[in-house]
C-alpha cells in the first residue's frame, strides 16, 4: 500500500495555537510539530493497531513542496495473509 499525508496549515491543532493576528506561515515550528504528531499517530495506527493487518515492512520519508508544505510518503507491505488478492471473474466473462 502507498499512503501520502500532506501537512495542512488550516488544521485546527495549528489554528487554535496561533495568536489573534498571527499567520501560520510565520510559525513553521508549530506546523512541523503538529505534522510530526499526526505522522506519529498514523504510524501507530498502522504498525501497532494493525488497521490494515499485520505489517511485514514499512518505508517512509518526508518531502517538501515548493510552497513549503511537507508531505510524507509511506510504503507498507502487509504479511501474506493480509495482502489483497486479485481474483478472476468466476462467471467466465
């Protein structure tokens, strides 16, 4: 499975911490902390809580877009019994 999560400066966790006239682009520290916490939670859901099944391997990396928004790509390989299988059409069509 291939999953991408992109940081959104309009997330409530970010907006709630900004001062009245503060703009999100002036707080890269806040945006990075919230993004990291969301990645950490997603990884916990996938690896420890097995929302897709038992994970055999995982690779993840963060990239930055030109506009400055970070995003993470996650490649997950599930154990054999949890892999999605493609079955042929049983009606013969």
